[in-house]
C-alpha cells in the first residue's frame, strides 16, 4: 500500500538556479515561476518541481484518473495531460 504525505506545496516566483520539471523533463530556466512540491512517499522524502503549466496539467490529470495523482516523471508533455496530448495528435492528423 502506498502512503503519501504532503509536506509543502508552494509557488516560487523566481528560480535562482535551473531545475528539471518532474512532469515534462524540460528545464525550468533561471528567473521563471515554478511550483515546488515536497512529500513523503513510502517513507522517502521527495521534492518535485513543476513548470506552472505542468502543475496545472498534473492537477487535471489527477482528476482524469480519479484523483490517485500518479504519473510517470519526465515522460509527460509540457502543460498537457496524456489525454489532451492524444487529442492534439488526432487533430494534427487529417482524417
Ligand atoms: Zn514541465
């Protein structure tokens, strides 16, 4: 059984050093706004950072999968949930 305790979640207005987004794996450049999310998962401390738009996507994704909030780190599309990305791909290909 997994156990997840949220320690803090905050918005950081200006990053002082580059980070890697836990959602899309792309760099969060110095000076940009991002979200930091720290939790304890199965006894291990984790600190995740997100682009603002990826944080929003993660939120929407949690709703899509009944709020369990699980995702594969670094394998997502920037600012998009899996479903939104799939929908975009279908639009891009003419029927
Ligand atoms: Zn991102």
